[in-house]
C-alpha cells in the first residue's frame, strides 16, 4: 500500500483522486462507501441526499402517543400543584 501511495506523485491529479477513492473504499461496507460518495457529491456542489422519512401511517401513531404523554404529564402537574407539591423544582430545603 505504501509503495502505491509513493508512486502517486507521478500520476495526474484527477487520476490520483480516483485511485485514492478506490484504495480507501476497497475495505469499506456499502453504507460507508455510499456516505463517502455522497460527501464527494456535496463537496463538488451537488445537492445533499434527502433524509429517509417515516410513512404517515407509522408517524401518525407516534404523534398520537406523544400527544397522549404530554396530556398525561400536564394533568399530573395540575394535580400535584393542587396539593402544593412543587414538582420539578431545583430548590432544596436544608435541615
């Protein structure tokens, strides 16, 4: 590997980057190779790939459960406030 890198100074620059890419990506997984390829595209001025989105059928359930959790927390905090419990306060009483 070191011998190959030593010989790269005689190769034109655009070939060097291609050879370097091939040598580095030979031991990568397909996911790492894809990430490297996407970074290269962005560095050359291309658009970054879109993030994967959840289908609405899955996301709707998650949003509903989140809303239920928030509602439950709100109700608990109202009940605790009614009984004078200072829920979530950082102040401590020193004995």
